[in-house]
């Protein structure tokens, strides 16, 4: 069964940690943890605004929530962004995002599971959210998320090769990235 419809020319999986300016309304005299949480919240709101906002009543949302919960990663949440740009993101708060565009392209349970697993896997890598990464570092971060996704898929009863099928449909990745990522996954899974 095909995992993707591949109708749209682009699916770019990224991890995303939005930049944000220090907010001048930061609560004073609050604990560092509270301030940090406050800044995370501001960053999340800015990120969502930048991507068209979220769609609380999107028809795929309950399915996404149900599938995300099966992975049993605490403190995670999923939302749909109101943009046709096909992409998926995760913030370090555990907030996973799918765009309307990526949901148009990825319609099978296995495909969505691969996307969720990839994004959740980013949460295990602190480097994912570090600023100022080089091109090579970004590729390595994506590879680590792909390899982590294979383990998450297997653990949750999915074929780990679902991530390869997904990557095969990514048409506008940086040159050489799909090959590099798929090669590393195949080596990791010990398949040809
Ligand atoms: Zn990624």
C-alpha cells in the first residue's frame, strides 16, 4: 500500500524552534522556571502566528491526537497549522504541528505514524533546538530523528521502513539529503 499520495511537489520535514525577542512584559520577581515557561509560551504563539495560526476544528485533528497518544510520550500535543505549505514541526515544549498541506499528502496511518515518530524523536536530541546550526549539522540532526523514528515505529507496532517510504516522496529537500538519510536508515535497519 502506498503511504503517500505524493500529489504536492514538496514535503520538507524540519525541526523548528522559532526565534523570538525578549518580551518586555516578562513577569518580574517570578521564578526562573516560570519565566522560562512564559518565554516558551510567547515563542509558541509567535510560531503559530507565523504559520497561519492553528485550526482547532480540523477534520484530521482527532485522528492525529489519537495516534500521537499511542506513542505515550508525556506532555505532547498536536495541532494543525493553517497553511498549505507541506511541513511538520515540533517545539521543545512537546508541541507537534502538521500543516494542512502535509495532511493533504500523507493520508495513510503508516505515513502519519512516520511523521509523528520523526517529530517526537527530535525531542530526544538537545542539539535539535540549538541555534546557528551548519548545513551538515542540520542533516545530522534529521538523520538522528529518522533513526529514532524507526525505533519508535517498531515499538508502537509499525513497520520502521515507513520512514523510508516517507522520505522517498520528499522532492524539495536539500540536494543529496534524501539519499543520505535513506542510506543511513537502511544501514541502521540492516537492509539493502
Ligand atoms: Zn526533522
